[in-house]
């Protein structure tokens, strides 16, 4: 069904949608929540060694709790390693 055609099924009692559209809405909500959970790392500013350590602790906690997979954890840990190396390099340049 396209967006211009109205669903012919009646809404469920006490709900705004029919049964199938309510399932679809719940599925979309779960997907959006998962995307938000996966983007948590992108919003963490890595400005100093303490923030890198905090992010590392969050990655390990999420990995152990099962909210992120091994592949995603590996990708994030690689980014943290790169950020840590960049921070050391910039600190050395500031000391000169």
C-alpha cells in the first residue's frame, strides 16, 4: 500500500492504528532505538586522555552487557586507539 491510499482496516480498540500498522510502527520504533544506541559513540567528544578512558570503559561495559557486538566494539576500539595516538601527538606539539 502506498502513502496516498488509506488503510481499510479498522483501528484496534483504544489504539490509533490497525493491527498490522501497529506492528509496523513498533518495528520502526525498535529500529530507531537501535540506531540511536549504535550512534552513542559518535556523540562522545574525545578531547583528552580522561575522555578516551571514559569511552573505553563504556565500550567494555556495552560489550560485556551484550548491547554491542564484537565487530562494532573492535571498530570503536580502533577509533579510540587512533584518537589516543592523535592526542599524544598534539600534546607533544603543544609542549614545544
